[in-house]
C-alpha cells in the first residue's frame, strides 16, 4: 500500500455520506480542543461518516461517530485522517 | 437534625438527566447557585420506599472528570465530595443514554472507578429500541460491577426500580470523599468494548434523526427553515399575546376600580392606585410575551433543534469571532439577558464566553418591549408601507436589527481588543430529535414566569413606589409655575441629569424616568405613567391613555432618540449584577456599563441631531 493511501484523506475532504475509519489524528494540531474531541468519541480506529456541511463556506462539518452526530469546524476536521472502509 | 443524604445525578450532556431529575422530584425543586462560582445548583427531595428522604442534586452535563469549564469543575468537585458548601454524596446515579452506550460509558467507567456507591440508569431505552438496539442490562451490570436500571424518564418508566436501588445504596448512610485518578487514555476503548459486549442485537433502526437532519441541515432548506422558525417565533410573541395582555389589563383596571371605591381619596389610595397597581401592572402585562418566547426556546431546545441552529449559525458567528454556541445564549437574551448570560456557561472558550456576555444586553429583551410599543404607538403613524407590512411593525423590526447589528460590531471590536486571542473552536453534539414532554415544558415555563413575577413584585414594585413617593413630595405650593413632579425630590435629582441628556434631546420627564429604569427597563414606562398621574390636573386627564399624552408633549426627534437610547443603554441592574457574578469581579461589568452607555449616548444623539436636521 502506498504511503498516501495509508495516510488517508483529510476528514474535511472526505466525501459526505461515506463511512470511513479514522487512522490518524494530529492531536498537537488540535491544541486545547484535543481533549474535548477525544471526549466526544474521536479516536484512531473509530468509524466516522461525514453527514452535513454548513451552508456558508461548507463549514462546520457534522459527522457521525458511533451513534452520535458531532459538529466540528473544518480546521479541526483537517487534523483527522480517514481511510475508506474496505467494501 | 442531620441533613438528608445527598445523591448526585451525573452524566453526559443529552443523556436525559434533567428529565429524569424532573420525573424523580416533580415540582419540588430548588434552583440556587454554588457559592463563589456561577454554576446553577438544582436540587430536589426524593422520598425513598422506606420513607427516608434524600436530597437529589442534578449536576451539569459533563464529558469527563477532567474539567474544561466551570460547570464541569463543579460536577467533579461535588462527585468527589470536595465542593464547598456541599456534603459528600452518599451515592451516585449515573445517567447514560442507551442509544449512545459506547460513548456515554466512557464517563460512566471513569465515575465507577471512583468506588462510590453507584447505580447506572440506562435511560432512553425506548429511543435505543427505535434505533434497533437491544441491550442486555444484566450483562452490562456484570461488566460494570454496579447495578443497572432501565429507565425512560420522559415516560416515567423504571423510576420505582431506580428508587429501590438508591434506597439500597444509601443504606449505609455514609458520605464519601475520594480523589480523581490521573486521566486514563484507554478508557474510551474500554467503553467501546463493554458496549459491544452488552449490546445483544443491533439492526438498522429507523434513523429518524438522520432523516430529519437530511432536510433540516441541507444547505438550501436548512437556513430557510431556521429563518421561518425565527419568524414564526417573533410573530407569535406579538400575535398570541394580544388576548392575554387584554385580560391582564382588564384585571388591573378592575382592581384599581375596586381599590378606588373602597378607599377614601388620600395618600393610601393614591399610593396603591398610582404607585402599585399602575406601576406593577404596566410591567406584568408583558408576562405573556416573555412566556411565549421562552416556550419556543424550551420546545426547540428539548426537541433537539437548538444545536442544529447553532450548527448553521456557526460560520456567521465565526465572522465576528464567536462560535455557533453563542447563538443559544443570544437567542435567550431576546427574552431576557439574565438567563442568556447564564447560558453562556456552555461556551468553553473563555474569550468567546466573555464576548458573548458583553454583547448579550444588546439583544432586544422583552423588557424593552413596553418602552418600544408605547413610543411607537404614540409617534409612528399606523399606516401601511406595503402589502401586509405596517410602518409601526417595520420600526419595531428595525430596532431589533439595530440591536443585532450593534452587537455584531461590538463583538468584532471586543474580539480584536479586550478579548483578543485565537478563535475558539466549535465542537458540539447534535442530539437525537425527541418529542418534548409537556410536564418538562410546563415546569420550565413556570420557573421563568415565577422569576419574572417575583421581580415585578419586588424590584419593580419597590422602585415604582419609591419613585411615586419621591415625585409626590414635597408638595408643590399653590400657584407655583412648576409642576408637582418638577418641584419634588425626584424632579430636582432629574434636573441634574437633564443637563447631561439635554444635548441628545431628552426632556425633564425622560431624565426622571431614567433613574428608576436602572432597576428594570420597563419601569421607564411605569415611571412616566406615574409622573403623569401625579401631575394630572384632574381625574379626566389622569385617565387619558399614556401614549396620547406623550404624543402631545414630546417632539418626534426626542421620541426617536429615546428609542435609540433603549437599544443600547445597559438599563438594568440585574444584568450588571449577573455579569459581575459570571465574570467574577467588577472589571467586566464596569466595562460593559461604560461602553453601552457611551454607545447609547452617541446613538441617541446622532438620531436626535439628524432627525432635527431633517426637520421631523
């Protein structure tokens, strides 16, 4: 597998209504928001599905994590790498 | 006498904690504040099967024992028995949302790790079933090592079982002080494992929430739906309140008539009719509007829509340096800035929160409505400017817009000066949609109505009566060219203020009304009413409607300047007090008062000068 495929796509660029798996989160990039994100269920190996975007500037982004819907901003989503789940 | 043992209700936000609390305690609730901090303490009495009472306290929704906000710090401190002024808990009731098990178990496992007597309320099992989830409560209990009770708070299911478990836990009747272990990074993974093990079957549910979100959050329909909801809400505030306002006015008239016929003409009758009934009555008529606004906010909140509104507004708010989370407090501020400012506690970024607090008073609160409607009715002709659009309504709408635009500009400036710093993020759970329970709505409305009536009965009545006394004495001598209100103590104080406000077009009566209006804005109306009632040369003039009398005495530029003043002026001591409490000191309330009075003076002045220049 190539390095790019392994790194996956940034969550903010991941297609809507597509289930993926978080393979890396750049916790340092998130700064003080890192812990809240973890508490909201974001973690490596967790399924994520982007669902909706805001109507201005496609920001923020609402995604399904487990059975919850969580809204985060694009800048935060950019710190999360997602791979498509194998069909 | 020993205090009843404390049982703490604790859990994630959106776990249905408050509904469970309401279901367990009914209307026997006390709402207070924790000393020194600005976190609301909701407590109520729960009587156990054996007749023993326990005090149940509903802690703010929290994600972990490692706090990020003052709310969460209090939750942790109460749980571990270190909150000042609170006895250590005899037991914990951990509320988890059955349909969000893997997520909510994270905090539950952290709490169970403290080793306190604990029961888990597996709440909203009906919603989980709707989503196609079957959970083995017995298996979950075995995995967690504590009893698990299935509940549906909104349907009153499982309450007796829960009460029985609490009864067993507080048997030993001893309080516990514990310490928080260091943060464990593996707890989330463990929670997911336990959840997977306890979930018996999982099939595709009906995904009601997902279907609704598909429409409500869509880039085209979403903003339109939000705008329509807000439009209907503000429309309803005026349309639905007409009839009840009429009843209250009628009631007040009857009361005034009854008092007049029972009491002889004299000091007591004047005090009661002019001071108490007129003064308080002119404020109480706005109860229907406040309640309608809060009804909408409570329904939207309970149904789960508010978080969606915050989601859609986030990008706009980010434009002025705030986040979508600020939307809910600001919307509440249209009813009253006090609950609005208290609602900013959910904003975890301190600079975002401070900015939101500072601009909240610019949202047109319902206390301004008495002032606005009076002046508009008196000075703005009731003619149509387009199909279905009246000029009066348009002016009122304009005042709302001026407040909102002013708030956004103020936020922009504040965020670049006194609250400078990196933008906080926006992370928010969008809860599942739910039908709100009528009982919860009724209780929420009742608590707000009671708060308003208590204010009307104390602060507003006190300041109206005090003004009546100050404006009535000393009596003006026979044949003096001065009116009674000018000659009185209040009149002399107002003369001093008049020097300052004359340049922006304010007259002596307005100067006089501004002082008691510091207690509450709406008192401006009752103050002017009181002054006219005192000055009225005869009974006939005294019964003339206030608006008609104003129209004859104020110029249009003065009236417009008066309106603009009330858009900006921080005319309410309670707001200043709550800001002091929420920001822990006098620095920010002082800043708020100065910048808002400055804005009010400039805006009123600019309005007056340009209106005069235009020859209005």
